């Protein structure tokens, strides 16, 4: 079984449903090609992690299904946090609705 993707600019979500996981696993990536400075990449990753942390309960309603996820930041400019959170919520809701 292969993974699937969903996109909501500026985030692309790669996910794979897994059995026998106790919690969802999430990873966050920001390409070096788009942000040369490690400081900028780390800031975007912190924003992605925080948006996920505050909204991960959206996935708790999927009974018995857990996911391995990778959130890839596609934008070329440093985002506002509100933009990141809005895209994160849309992606998590899409994932929940498709798999519940």
C-alpha cells in the first residue's frame, strides 16, 4: 500500500495509514532550496509543529486509525503563523473526513 498526499498551499501532507501505532507520527520538512538560512528553515518548522500541536485533536475522531505523516512546506517566503495554521487545519480536516 502506498502513501497518499493532500495539498493546501503552502503545505503538502504526505500520509500513510498504519495499524498498531499508539499515536500519530508527524515529521516536518522545509526545503533548503527555498530557504538558504537554517534560521529561517527552523522558524518555519517551529510554526508547522506548533500548528500541528494545537490542532492534532482533529485526528482523534478517527477510530483505530493512526497515520505516519510528513508536512512539507512549499512556500518560497517566510509565512505568517495564521497562514500556516489555516492550511494545517484544512489538511487535518480533509484527512479526518476522508478516513472516518
